C-alpha cells in the first residue's frame, strides 16, 4: 500500500511540474535603470510565459500599454512628460542609449524577444512593413486573423502592430509609436480596435492592409524549449547606429553603425529619400559586402552628403539582402531645417502711443550671414515698411541690440496695427526669424 501511495505521489509531482506554466518572465537583456524602476517593468516581469507563443507575445504587448516615449535618453520610465523624440526602452534594447527611431516595428521585435520567440519565427527588425518580420503575409480578408499575428496598416505599409484578441466583430491590437488619436500623435503604446469585416480602425482614417502569420509551429519558444529547429533564414542585427534627427541646412552628419547578419550579405543599400517607401532617392549608394558584417562608416558615410540637402523632410533608409531575402533595417524620418536661429528675443505685443520698446535678440548661423533686415510694417509680408534697417554682418552671429534697436523707433508710431519683422540671409537663402503682430493704442 505504501508503495502504491509513493508511486501516486511521484506521478502527481511529475504531472504538476509539466502542467504548470513557466515562472514569471525575466527580461533577456540589461534594462535601463529608469525603466527598471517603472510600473511597466513590474508588469513585464509579472507575465508568465507558457508553451503558447501567441499568448506570450500578446500578454507582453498588453503589459506595456500606456508607455510614453521621451525626449530624454536617460528617462525611459514610460511616464508622460509632454515632450517626445522617440527615446524609449524598446529602442534602447534595439540600438542602445542614443538610438531613437520611429519604433512601432522595434516594439514588435522587443515583445517577440522578451517572449523568447526565435528570430527565425519573428525576424528582428525596426521596419514598419510586416514582411520584414515574417515571410507569410496576406492581404486583409484573405486569411483569418489570430492572436499573435502581426498587422500592417494603410499608412503606406509603414506601421505594424500585434494582434492581442479577435472576436466575431473586431480585431484588437497593441501598437507602439502611436498616440491617443492614432499615429498622428506618435507618442506611446496603446490599443486599437479594427472592424473584423472592413479592417477599418474605430477612430477612422486607416485600415488593416496586410496580416503577417509568423510560423509559430515551426519552432518552439526559446525560453520554453531546450531545442529549436535549424534554419538558413537570415537574421539581421544593427549596433551603434547613428540616425539623423533635425539637421541644420549646410551641416554634415556622420553615419556610423555595424550591420550584421547570420548569413553572408549580398547587398546593402543606403539612401536619403523623399518618401518612406524608398522609391524617390535624393542620394543612394549600394555595396556588396559578401560577408556577415559591414561597417557603415566607410563608403556609405562618404557617399551620403547631408550638407547639400535643401530644407525639407526626408527618410534615411537602409536595406540589406541575404539568401535572396531583403530586409529594411532603418527607415528614419528626419528634417533639414534652417541653420539660422535666434535667441533671447523681445517682441512687442501691445504698446501705448508714445512709449518706447527695446529690441533684443541674437541671431546665429553655422556660416557667415551677409544680410540682416529688420523693420516695422503695416502688412505681414514685409512689403509696406513704416521703418526699416539693413545691416551686413558678414559674421555668424549678430546682436539686434545695436543698430537695429537704435534705428526702429516705436514711440513715434501712430495708433494702429503693425508687424515687427526680422529676416536674415546667408549663402543658402533668406529666413524669416520674427514676424510679430502688435498694436499701438
């Protein structure tokens, strides 16, 4: 009898060992200190990994709901600060402290990695194109959506998200780099709900274009299995990347970073484009590494010249091809902005007739300015001047508290509405720095 009881106890112990879910999740990397002290880290570590990778990736994504990006690379807590520049824990994991790109794709990769899902199932990528994450991609309506699938919405196929739930009427997702009213306010992790029949999001304006089906059954989760299947599918990684943000017109920008791949890369193409799809290149360079590693601080850096770009919005994009597959590694939007700035400005708003007003401000440029013009005008276009003064600084800095302040006399203006306007010109053109409407009463 005792022997029978002992055998039953052993069987029960073995059953419980295999039936219970895995222990609470532990991040696969050294998280940032600010994130470690956040509620989002606590939620992440409260997720229990199971043998179902679809459940795992969905639960991890859900644990991050409400996480806000930051403008400070040392504040990745996810708390709302009111200022944003793509700094977030997910970019920190992907590319390090200074890596701050549009991060919807990075969020998908981060969730998959924390779930222990093999990169042969969900490829590591920062792309907003679902085909960068898995090879099985279908048009919306041609396949049944499931929890754990990856969607790509209609923003020129440049936004991805994770399906966390599906019912008879709706598809529920968790999305990174999105705001309270959709991607136009790209600031946080939040949920979205799409119509099961039309694919349109409930807040309107976009719809699901394609659905990616990761091959979860081809290999098990790396955190819940001792073995994984072998594959020749290339897996890319990037390290120590520099990506442009706002670049002053006429300024240089140094491109750095190491691209690695598990398979020899046959091509790397980098370029500056006017569109997010890489169709309209302003500048482009291709190399054929023939190796598993390539340093961008060479031909790529030397070929893409930022200082001759006119003002505007661009995309810095890198793709790589290996084993017949092409992956988007970087697709970073950046702006070329005026190099002429002004600080310490005083501007009139409402003046009493006969009162004086002191003009202050320092104009700076990365190169010498050949003209500064300031005036008081009766129109916003600077056509009808009541008073006007021009100087030729031939310097990279000019202080308005001098000839400009002494030449524009406010106390002799009759009652009326005016515009205080300041422009500066360098070899790249003229910039309007101040165009302040004010009244004299």
